[in-house]
């Protein structure tokens, strides 16, 4: 599934509208960024290939000892079967998310997601506002990770627990299959939070970052 397939045109419009409504009251910018996965995770393919090859070799040994009628003695054939097992493992990891995820530790995925979010923050120039009041809502679907990052103009006056609560809001909605509702709620809460902290829109306020949704 591509990232665009996760949202209907109506969903995308709801998110855009939520961003515009929130930004119409605040001197800040809210940037939603959605990625299918935060890394290619090629290491998972290598691990799956090794496991597939080892499994085939293990079966060859078992057949040789306990099922002579299925035993393989030709070295070339043994090599070919082991390589085939490795290729099957690698292909499964490449195209089946469940298999790929099984090859990765949670800490490894957390680290990759954090790096990707930091890169997106720079790539999308969320920092490029006069008062450093940009907020990025980053969602990586493969890892089931949500990260909210605020520029220093906001982060210095907003406690981390506030961002954690917004993350929980999105995750709770995702678990219920209501991704768009969660994102819209999070955007609305970001707007409310900035109002509470005094980031009220001024007469000379301009839209410093484009309102388009970011799909990567």
C-alpha cells in the first residue's frame, strides 16, 4: 500500500482544512508529514535470507538422517537449494511487511524513525519561520510511530507531556482504524495549545510554510 492509498481525497481535504483552521488563529505553522516507512531496512532482507538459507540446509540434514527417500546428496543441488531458500527469505522480507518487521528490533525501528523525522523537519524547513514556531506531525506507518516535533520558539514553553498527549491521541485513533480523525484532532490540539501559550495570530502574520500535505 502506498502512502497516498491510505487516505481518500475527502480525508486529505479534511486534514488540509484542519491545518488552515488551526493556523488562522495562531502565529505558528503546522506541517503534517506522512511516510510509509522511515528506512529501506535492507538489513532485514539480509537477515531473512540467512534464516531462509539456514532453514533449507537444516531440512536437508533432517531429510538425510530421517527421510532417506527425500535426501539430497548432489553438492551442486544442495548449494542451489540453500541459495534458493535465501532468495525466498529475502523476497518475502522485501514485499511482506510482517516478515520485514519480524527481522527488526523495536529499538532499531525507533532509531530509524527518529532519524527520518529529524531529516523531514529539515527537508520541509519547518524551522523556517520568523519566531521559530513550526510544528511537525510525523507519522511513519510501517513502524506504527508518531512523532511531534516543535521548533525552539514553541518547545521552550511547551512541556513534553503535552506533545506526548497529542501522540497518544493519534495512536488511539489509529488503533480504531480512524487515522484521519486522529490527525485532525492532533492538529486542532496543536492550535489550541499554541493559543494557550500566547501564540496568537498578529495583523502582520503571513503563511510562511506551504499548506500542502507532505507524502514521502
